[in-house]
C-alpha cells in the first residue's frame, strides 16, 4: 500500500502531492499555527486515500470519476479554507459525511431491487419536500429554498434533483404501462412543470433551469412523440419572455447580465466583483493567500470559481472546467455501456446534472450567461449540495458496473419488445 | 449504433461544446477585457494597499507640507492644503476619478510599495497596522508658486520658472485650475468647462510660439549662414503671393541679425528661413527638443516642427514661429535656460528627492544634460541679443531695477482671433539663477505688453527668494 502511495505517476500519487503542497502552504498562511489545519490535512488525505482503496476493492466499475471528484473536492477545500478556515474545517466534515453517503447510496441502490417501479413514491416525496419548503422555508440570498431541521439548514431541492432523475427514468422504463392511459403524457409533463414551478416560486432560478435542461435532454433521447420536444421548447421561450416581463427578479438577472457596469454599486455588484477577481488573477493567479477573493459576496459558495481563478489562475479555472468535461465524458460512457435501461437513464441524468449544473454556475460567474445562484458540484461550500452530489455519484458508480444476468435478461426482453 | 446511443452522444457533444465555449470565453476575457476593467474604481483591490498604508506627504523644497494624509474615523483623508495652487502638479488621488499628477506618477513611492512580489505581500500580511508611505520632496518653492498663481490670476495661460543650470522647476502654474479637495462636488462642472481646467497647460498645452521661436531661427542662422548680409525690411514681404507683415506694418529698413531680433522683425526672419531652408531649421529645433519627448515626472506633450514644409510661404511663416509649429511652455522655458546655460539644455526635474518618515533620503534626483543645443559662443551671442531686447527692444517691460535680464517676446497668431502673449527669458543675464516662460492665452495684446511685466515680477521675486 505504501509502495503504491509513492508512485507519483498514478493519479492518486499526483493528487496526494497536490494536496500535501497546498495544505503545507495553508499551514504557513495563518500566523498562529492552528491544530485545525493539521487535522484537515490528515483527515482529507486519509479519507481520499482510504475511500478510493475501498472503492476499488468493492466495485469493478469506473475508476476515474471518483478520482476526478476527489481532485475537485481538494481544490474546493483548499480554497474554502483559505477564504474562511472555519468553513474549510466544516467542509472537511461534510466531505467525510459525503463519503459515507456515497457508500450508503452505492449499497442501498445495489441491494434493493425494483427502483424503476417507484415512480409515484418519488413524485410523492418531491411534492412533500416542495410543500415543506414552501411552508417552513427560510430566505437565503433572495431564494426561499432552505428548511432548518434540528438546527442545521438543508436544501430540499438538492435531494429532489436525484428524485427527479429517478422519476424520469422510471417513467421511460415503464412507458408502455403508463401510456396505456390516454392522458398520462399530459400528467407526466404537468408533473415536470410542477417541479419547475415550485423552484420558480422559491426564486431558485438556477435549479429551475437545471431541471428544465435535464428534462429536455431526457425527452430528446427517449420520447417517441417528437412533437413534444417542439412544444416544450416553444413553451419555454414563451414562459421565459413572460417571466422577464412579469417578474422583477428575472428581469434583474437579465439586465445585470447584459450590462452590470451601469449599477456596479447595487444590482451588478456581485458579478462585477467576480469579474474583477478573475481579471486580477491573470492566467497564473496571484498565488494562494495573495489575492482578495473575499471581496465577492458568497465567494465560498456560488462564486468559488472566481476565487480559484484569482488565486490559482485562469489556467486552473480551465483545468476545473476540463475536469467536469471528463466527468461528463465518463458518465456518458457509463450510460452507453449500461445494459439496464433504468440505470442507463439514471446514469445519463446524473451525468447531465453534474455537467449542466457546472455550466450554469461557471457561465454565470464569468458573465457568459445570466447569473443564477447554484452551487458548483463538489467544489462549492455546502453540506446539502456535497452530500446529494455524493449520493448521486454513488449511483453513477454503481451504474458503471455490469449487472447480474437476471436484470440483463429482463432488459433484453424489454429491448426486444421495443423493437 | 441505435438511435438512443446516437442521441446520447449528440448531447455529450453539445455539452462539451458548451464547456469549450466557456474556456474560449474566459481566455478571451482574460486577454482582451481584463486589463480594462481592473482600473474600475469599484475594484477594491486597487485601494486595499492604500487603506493599510498612510499615504506619504508632498513637500516643497523648503519643507512646507503641501499635501498630507490624516487618519479619520472613516479611514484616510487626503488633505490638499493649497487647493488650486498645485492642482496640475500634485494632481489628485480619488477613488472615483483615479489619480493624476505627482499623485499618479509617484504613487508607489507615496505608498512605499515595491514592485508587487509575493515576499513583500507576505510581509504586509504579517505586519500589523497601517505602515507609512514615503514623502516626495518637490523642487518647487511654495512662496514663488503662490506668487505666480496669484499673478496669473483669472487669465488663461501658464507660467514656468526653473533653474537654467540644474533643471529644477521652481514654479509651474496653469490656469484655469481646479481644487482637488472638492473634486467630487465639482467634477461635473470641471468636465463640462470648455477651458479644460484639468489640462496642465505648462506641459500638455501646445501653442503657436510666435516670435519667441526667432531665438531658434537665430541659432540656426548663426550656425548656418555663410554671409553676414543685412536684411531689408519694407514692413511686409510677398512670398509667392503670400504677404507676410510686420507687427503694425512698420518698415524696419536695413538691419542685421541683432537688430532684427531686437525689433522682432518678421520680414528679416522669414528671409532667414528661406535662406537656410527647412532642414537646417528643423535640425536646430530638434536640438531644442522639438519633435522629441521631454523626459519628465509628469506626462508632457511634444513640441512640433513639421516633418516637411512644402511651400515657401509655410517656410517663411515657420521661421517666425507661425505655421504649424507648436510648443509647450515648459519646452520654451528650457529654450531660455539652454541659452542662459551656455548652450546646454538640462533635463527638467520637479521631484528633488524621496525621503522616508524619518527624513532620511531614499532617492535623490540629479541634474542630467539633455541636449547640447549650440556652442557656448553662439549662446553668448544669442544672450547678448536677448539683453538688448529687454533693454531697448520689444521686451522693455521686463527690465529689472538692479539686475540685467535677458528675454524675448512673442505675439502668436492662432485659431482664435486674439493673439497669445509670450515672454521667455532669464536673469541675471551673466550668471542666470532663473529662467521663465510666460504665456497668456488669447490675450489679444502683445507679449511685450502683457507677458513681459509678469515675467519681470516673477524674475524679481524669484531672485529675491532664492537669495534669501
């Protein structure tokens, strides 16, 4: 094991070196030596190393996605700790929780069968969570999408994302059964828009956009009635235009995207501060601890990418983008190789969720597209986001494995029926 | 491959396209947009150093504090003690409008910032409390500067007073001016004002020189004329159909170079121009730093002598300082200085030294030779003519009581219908202490009537102050 650890050329080795270097730097960053940072360094490196070893023992699936994710996590924790040591410490704890959830989700999904038969259950839970958010929700950053349970805040939409993907997959796996009733397609689309509608009411535009993109992608691949694609696209355009004129918060997003410089002190403040950060980093960055990313409000959360660009350089930023691209590539490969249709759709959904979510926030903080608050998966600070991303990753890991014969048989049977 | 897989791959390709688009977008932003937005006043990074460092003082040559910073409950406040008097030299340091003048060019020294390096940054992080910036000591004399500012008053124009041998600027005034302390309140008016109060006319103003340029033509004549033939002035001269007149149409009759300069005879000097040609004239002008950028602590405009003069009328006009020739007041003060300093033009300096808060000198600025304009003999000859200008020529109003001054007047036609009034000179003539350049913009009066008396008072006062 130690020998393996020291092999620099292996991805784990590289990751280890990066972590040790960055964490050593962080130790010297604060004048008073803190015990926390030593704990963080050891806990982080140990968790990454141990969990990847365990994973390769138990799973014969994909070996890259988990590594890439730990790389993203490392960059995120280093940056969060540098911005706010207390939050960095918490994030390491959340990372530990995330790893546990990753394995729980992996085993739960693996050993409980018939996930494709629970459509009503998924929809029911989602609805309950949405209503709970509506009633108990607290306002945070202009969006009412948090509920507080046992003193810790929790974002139900993070869980609903996974449930939503499961619902889409269950519907398409059993479409013959559901489509036997004339109006089932309408009900299905209504259910999707109820999701998006709730998110809109919560003013969580980023997640609403994510749900819509996910839905449209799955619709594009699996829907036989191709007219639905057209109707939904047209509907989306009409709704966005209506949203622009009807809702002030939508208008503000668009206006600050088109020209944030007219109101730098007010509505355009966040995005312009983000642009200043990226601009002042240059391609190589100011160096960790030498920039001023804390000028951006919510920098540890939605704007973590701007902080990375400022202190680690735009080249590191580009590297982060490419890491997400590799996740998407591996995820799509997993989907293509999966024989079980339910897990095929789920794998595609989860992959696209990571991809779209990353693009929505990366494009937002760089002013390429309008800014909508959403976390950068695995990098931003936040328990709900990290835990739900790890749960999804566990499912993706499982989907990368070959399934037992029984399921394959069932699947082949279904494919024949399809034809 | 089945339809499902094809569609999935299409989605993969579009998503990868989005990511690659993002990479291109960020690279483009970094290469083309980043520099432009960084100077935005809302970018607090520019100011973070300044909040932690007490900005240094700006001091005159005798130790009078002209600008300092004081700590208030709201942070630092910059205190411009003499407002308009130094508006163009010291400039301003404002979050809203950026920096200008010495505040801009000596920003690093005032903040005691070395070039950005990680080690220095680390030191800043480790050290507590605001550190102290360095102080900038100017070559200006506060008493003389205030006097010159008052003397110019509401007139549009500029005054430059300097030491002809060391290049130290004693006083530099540009009018109209602005008050850097009330910049925020008056910014709209300052910007809207058609007289451009923000413009430092002394170094950025480009004016037709008129007859003061004859000193340069005279230099070229002494160096290049083969004969000592006299000129004949009938009050006007017709060059290829273009009639060039003397002031008031006065005929000066037969005169030599000396008489021509003393009387500021346009006819004679345009004849010189035609005789020696534009190349030689340009060559001499360029030795006087025309078409050259003057190295200075503040940004200066270049005086211009046109690259090619195509027609004889233009050559004749150029020789008397009209046509397309444009000069800055600082450059003309340097012309006077060079003649007073035996043909050697020195680099003008406005910052004498940088000192730290303990008054120990960190950097001292020394006199440097900028251009060897002409031989000491020629300079001596020019000086003698300039003495005569003041004693019995057009510059009589610049005569001092006990000290011999030397100078040249100019009355320059320009786009406005009123002439600029010029005077450049130095005193005492035999061993000059000060050189001056005075211009009153669109005065409508002659240099002898309007600028020379101002120059007289300035030279008088300057010598008094310097001999104290």
